C-alpha cells in the first residue's frame, strides 16, 4: 500500500525512517500542493499533520468527498493532540471500549 506523509521536518523525518516518503511543508498552501501532488501520483493513503489539515480543511473535505482515494488520515503533530480533539487512546476507549 502506498503511504505519503505531509508535515513538518521532524514528522517527515520520523516516518521516513520506517520507509514512508513525505513532503516537508510549513504553510497551508504548500500542504495543499503536497496533497494534490500525492493524489496525482495515485498515493492511496495520505497522512497529514492535524494542524496543517485544519488550515486546509475546506479543500480537504472537497477532495475527500469527490474521490474514492486517497484515504486522508490526520495525525497529531509533534506538539501533541489539539485541545479540541480526542487522543487516540480516548478514541479507542470510546469506540471499542478498551482502555490502552
């Protein structure tokens, strides 16, 4: 399966260490350009820093609703989970009932 990461330098480097390519971006326009590039390359799963995703939310929603692929997954940035979002641990507990 094809993965691609869009995020800051530390995030892209970290995922690169396990073989996932990515694009270092610093603003919303470059994030949107990276997502569009990944779509043009037929990448199946795009991982994106949730703070960047929030800045291009309208465009991402438009992309997600129009296409079967890619699957766009927002992941917490290295600064941690945004205050308005549940952590992965909390999501698992509420959806599956398992405390990790």
